[in-house]
């Protein structure tokens, strides 16, 4: 049986992402707060919220506005029922890491002030513990007693500990807009590209991954971004970051060569992670012919990787239920195994890593009949 | 065989969808709208290809979806015509010649029964 499919070229069009890629450079502009207020005033959700305030007779209570003052660290107590246990390693390895520590990056303590004048910490115990520890270790010139060292405190006056408990929850996740995976990636890239600061090896690695992807016209973008309609874009940052630079280079090279007209589906990263690792372990080259034939097969059977993902997920669901008698959860390892097994089923002759053939036994028999019928 | 259909609402709005049984789907449109609804074009072919094209239309027409009170409908907004939609699908099929999908019916409603795809 000869291999059934030939790859069909699709005319390449200029990719607008080359010019509008947000990671290429910063916007290079600063806006004032009025710009943000204007944006809010045009937003439907914001308009609804302000209407709701009016309907509820709710107003901004200025008496609840936090105070800010410089207070001695010795005045601060930590309620262990509110804050977490101290993570000493976090203080030692992250905050006080001599390669990155900079007092300018310290955040104020957020706390309550009771009617007895006690300050109880809500947030930043690791910061203040680190500062006190550094003073204690004699590493702050001119300061000998950390208890007298004045630090910025932001607080409201209350005796209500439930307020502190709720505030801790909000400040540490619940209710707070967290940085997305993309925003974190963007920060790392801009630290290298704009600030030219290569002191953090994580930032350096992330920028290299992004550069490897960009060299093949693949572009990370924010989840739900309108840019996702452009070819080569993807938003699954955590999977992207889990691959090595060589794996990203190979995966994105394949995407750009054969599917330059499509967005990057996340299954690409899982497939190439496993192809690179399993072929590498078996010392089998990932040949150009094999990669072209895989692309041809995806075109002809599924159209694109997005549809392959839908089909293999359904096949895996049926396979698991038939094999084990109950519904199992999806396993990302099945992408590459299914792809290589389909390749052989349709007459592919290139050498493949044996470890991708003996897992998920008979999985491909659970693909739709109209797919498998094409093998006959 | 699986189907991608381009539908025109009673008011003339363009929309699209996928179905195994296009006759039954057309009946459902009639039942909901209280009138005969036309599938301006029905494409037949491989299930995966019909779904892949539907997904591509959704992505590429994301700025042209008819949104009512923050609710994203499955119809296209005013000003985007059936001709625009048909031209886009045909362009996709021309540029990506590996898609096994072809027009099997035009101006269809369920009263016409099932169409011989050949």
C-alpha cells in the first residue's frame, strides 16, 4: 500500500502580524488617566455598573479611604489566622535573591489599624519579614534595629478582623484581576527587547522561545484577542513555554511551511513535543518527508489541526469507554500517538518512533467511519 | 455525507451552520420562524472539512457577527450579505483545494426533500 495523500500547496499571502505583532516592540506611548476614563465611559458594562450604583443609592464612602504613613516595622503584628505561614524559601530565594533584589520594587504593607493602635498585616508579610531579616543580618547600612525602621504602611482603621480576612483573600487572588500568562510573557519579552536587561534567565529563555516562533511567523497573543483571526497566532502560552527552543523551532517551522494560512492550534505543541522527544530518544531523524506526509494527511482527512483535535478527542473518548468501561479524561499524549498510527494505517512508510505506536492500542479504529473509510 | 449550509433569514439576514440532516435542520428553522426559510447554498462533503470551514468562517467573520444586547447570535450583522458570505466560502474552497466539499443545492427548503448529491 502506498501512502495515500499528497500535500497541496496553498498560496501564501502577506501575514499582517509581521507588522502588528504587539511583541515586536512596545507601543512607545504613554496615555494619561483621562484616556482610561474615556474608555470606561464608552463601555457598556461600565455604563450598566454606574447605573446600578445610582439605583442602589451607593456612593463612594471617603471615610473608608485607606491612609498611608511611614511606621516602624516593630509596630506590625501578623495574625496567623489571616495570613499564610511564612514561606522562608520564598523570602530567601525570590525576594532577597541578590541578583534581583531592589528596594525600589518593594510594596507597602497593607494592614488594619485597631483602636488600640495595633497594626495587623493583611498583605506583604514576606516583604517586611525579608526587610527585617536583612537589617538583622547587618545588610542595611546605617540601620541596626529593624523594629525602629520606618516602612510605608497603607491601612484603614477598624477593629473588624473579618474585614482583614476578606481583604487578604481579595489581595491574594479572589476578586483581583490576575496577570494573564500572556501579560507575564510580554513582560519577559519587553524586559529583554526594550529594557535590554538580560539578568533574569527566565526572561531570556522566554524571549528566545518567542523569537524562535516569530522567525517562523508564529505569534503569541492574548486569550480572546481579536488578533487570533490572523494566521500564525496562538494564545495557549503555558503549553508553548513548556517546550524547548529546538522543539518550538521545529513545530513552528512545520506550521509555517504547511499551514501558514491557519492559526496555530495548541495541539501543534503537544504533537511536536512528543515527536521531538520520542524520535530523539529512539535516535530516529524526524525526516522532511515524514513531516510533509503528516501535513498532507491532516489536510486531506481533517482540513487542519483544530479539526484533528476534535476528531481525536472524540475517538479517544470512545476508545477509553470501550477499553475500560468508563469515561476517562483526555490525555494530551494521544495527539502524537494517533497521528503516527493514522500515518501507518494510510500507508506511510517513513520510520517512526516505536514508543508512539504501542500506546493507546487501536485508538485509530475509533475515528469516524468516513475518515477510516478513506483508507480502503 | 456532511453539510455546510448558508441560510437566509425571512428578513434577509445571512447566517451559516453545519448539519448531517439538512432537511430536518431546515424544518427547524421554519418551525422557529413561522415561515419557510431558505438555505441559499448547501455544500456537501467530508464531515471534518465542513466543520473546519465553519470554524474558519466563525473566526474570520468574528467582527461581523450580529450581536444583540451583548448576545452573540449565529447570524451576520447588517450590511454583510449572502453574496459576501458565499464569495468568502468559495474563495476558501478555491485557495484550499484539498477541501472535499461542493455545492449540492441552491435556494433549498425542506419541501424539496433530500437532494441527490450527484
